């Protein structure tokens, strides 16, 4: 039976009333906690279902999976439509391409490493200067004056040096243009959190770009060695980035998937689950403290 308070209530009756209110509140909190637990279980189940549905959508091979975009992507690897017919699904093709990419990258890195070792060996060993394999002055020394032959020889050396200088300059221009194109492709990948923005990169972002560029070069060398030469393009850079920065990009994809699931889950349930009340102490302690304060004021 609930205790009713009045102006004539005693101290004992007031304390009894507090105990009754606390007991009722405790029962309500237990019920709310049980409800939250059930709701949380439902949300977890829904999240698992959402993950399965999204994964199924991403790997579902029913229908026409061989679209024009995919054909253009694999064409960059020298794979034609006849070879694509050997694959029964997009998942199977992606798996084969990943294995192919890793093999090419490994082969390309090995080739770059060997080339670097050869250059170091040439630097360490004293070699005789190489004779120029350009134009040779073949004037008969008996028929022509030695000074004239010497003049032609100097003229040859001068123009060969000029040509070598121009070729070097053209190579530098090509390298700068390729680097700018590479930076533009990286900017379009949508991973500014890893590689920054071209011209505004931090030191760490610049290092990542350099690592990626070396890996792309190695990939091109490896693909050429495997009979699949490919030009610099977004598809190539994107695939190499996913191999070299698999951990970082994997975390990003998982976060995006989690946000997608949470958003869909909130949309279906009409909002988030009820959150438990934050309390600094028990309700009984708070009510007793309030009563003591009021009792002290009355005295």
C-alpha cells in the first residue's frame, strides 16, 4: 500500500515514502535496461543483415556484370573480350586481376632493384670512358690536311653534345609532365586523407605519393615483362594504391560501410535506441540528500 504524505506526516513516514518511490524507479530502470538490451540485439541483427545484403549487392554476379566500364578497365591490361569470356563472374575476374597485379608488382620491383644494384656497381668500378658511337670522320689523312680533319672532328663533337643536351632536356620535360599527370590522377582517387592535395601535401603525404609513384613504375615494368604493357592511367594507379596501402584503405572502406549500415538502420527504425539515464549516484541517495537539506532549512 502506498504511503500518502500530508503536512502532518512524521519523519518516518517521509523516509518510507522515499523508499517506495525509489523501489518503483528501480523497477522502471530495470525494465528500460531490458528493453535496451532487446533493442540492441535487434540492431546488431539488423546490422549483420545489412552487411550481408551490401556484400551480396557488391558481389552479386546475376545479370550483365560485364559492362562497358569493366571492359575499358581490363582493356588497359591488354585483356580483350575473348579472354573475358573465360571468366564466369566479376568476383572471379577481380581475383584473377589481383593475383596478376601482385605478380607484376613483384616482378617490377625486382627489376628496379637489380637495375639499382647494377648502377651502384658501375659507380664503384673504375671504367674507361665510353667512346661515342655517333658520326665518325673518315677522311683520308693522306688526302686531307690534319687540321681540316681535326676541325670536322670538333664540329662532330659539338653537335653530338648539343643533341645529347636536347635529348636530356626533352626527357626532363617528359618526366615533369608525367609527374603532373600522376598527381592529377592521385587527386582524383578521392584519398586526400592519405595523399593530400597536389601542391599542398604534408611531408608524410609527399612520402606516400613518392612510394605510390615508385610502385606504379614497378607495376608498369612488371606488366610489360608479362606481355601486358600499360600506360599511366587512373585504373592502374588505383589498383596499385589498393595493394601498397591496403591497410589504410581497408580501414577507410570499413568505416564507410559502418556509416552506411548505421544510416540505413536509423532510417528503418526511425532513430537511435533509447539511451540510459546518466546518474552520478543512486536515486535513493539523491532523494535522501534533498530531504535532509529541506529538513535542515525547516529547522
